[in-house]
C-alpha cells in the first residue's frame, strides 16, 4: 500500500508521459512530496503548469544521485518513476542513444538498491520489432533501431537486478503508441494523432503512408498513466504491456479525426521512406490485466475526442 504522504521521484517529468504522470500523482496523492528530474532534451517546463513539487535540472547519465539526494535510506523515497530517455528514434548516434538511456538507468538502480526502493520504468513496445500479431511480454526482442536496443538493455538490467534481490520490486512498462495532451513539444516524434490533427485543422489533407492499412495500438495517455500508477501496488517484479489492446488502421484514425474535427478530408497517401517501420502493433494485455488490474478506458474514438477538446477547446 502507498502511504498517504509518499515521496516520489519522476525522471523525465517534463516530458510527454512524464508530465501527465506527475500531474496525475499530484492529484491522486495531494500530500505527496514530488521531485521531477529532467534536462529538457525531451521535455518542456510548460508541461508542468500547475505543478507544486521540486525540480532538479540534471542529465541523468552523469547525475551523482547520492550527492544530489544524500543517503538513500535517509532520503526515504517510496518509488522512483523512471520515464526519462532519449526518445527520438531518428537519432542515429548509437553511442549517445544507448549510453544515455542505459547508464542513466544503471545509476538510478545503484542508488535505489540499498533501500530496495520500488522502480517503475518505461520500456517500449518498439522492443518487439516487426510483428504481425498481438505481442506478449515473453516474445523475443527484435529491436530495429538504437532506441529500441537501449530499451532491451534496460529490460535486461532490470531482470538481472530483480533476480538478484527478491525483495526489490522493479516494474517495466512497455508503452505502445501513446498520444494525448502535452506532446506537442516533441515535434517530429509526436504521435500521428497530433500531426494529422494539425494538418486537418490547417485545412490540409492528412498525409499517411500508402495505403493507410498499417495498424497501430493507439493508447491514450490517460490510460498509460493509470496503468503506471497501478504499478505502485504490484507485489512482484515484471514487465508489462500498456496499450489499448486494439490495432487500428491509419485510415480508421483519419475517419475518427474527421468526425471529431467536423471535417471530411480524404487521406493523401505518400511513400514510406523508412526502411525499418512497425507496420503493426498490438498489445496483449493478459498479464497487465491480471497483475496490474489494468483496463484501458479510452477506445480510439473516445480518446481522440477527449484530446481534440483539450487541444482546440
């Protein structure tokens, strides 16, 4: 059980999922002492409008946790949510991508190990690579880029640490294609939902890859956050999918956006320039339902409607 006045760290808390999580934790635990760590490479201070906690501006790949927070036992954190990473999958510097993501995680674990502080960290559905059916957590990893590879290494590190210390709970969450408020700052890596909505709102036909039959598990950020918070109560270490459980085509997404925006645009089909592209993603939620009690509440139609109201009022 989480105490009534918990102490939480959220790394990457100025980013997309991180800021939504931070503000949800603040609402859920009004007496909580929250500390966000972010270096703003993938975040923006504007995402934390209304935030009442502490903020540490640091690069996690070089952060000295003990110097920053003191002895971990005295610091007394109840959980660390690790959302920080270089998220731009188009960054081709393999050293920077893998070094920063893996070493940041390793430093965090070294700080948390003496006190067995609960760790809840962001893995990724991209670790599954090219698939044609719903993926389960036991599927072999098949990373197609350095970002995905870095997440595979993080999963490996987490499994090893949890196996060495049975009383240390480390939860990995494989987020699928998350969309929703506070993602605009990401630019190109922002969701298709955001980019297509912006095009259509500007009076342009939505540009999607030929012929729009690629299918993705689009999960609304409110569902992703709820699943993340539920990881506070899991009693054993593990890695879990967080998605909608449904694969929806790009053509369907355009239809949903047309209905929500009151438009009637036909897709503008373009060639896909990416050699390695996930044409299909779908989360098998069996384990997340059983262990996290996770049940997504926002099908694509409802999530997009809620998001469009947030974006455009």
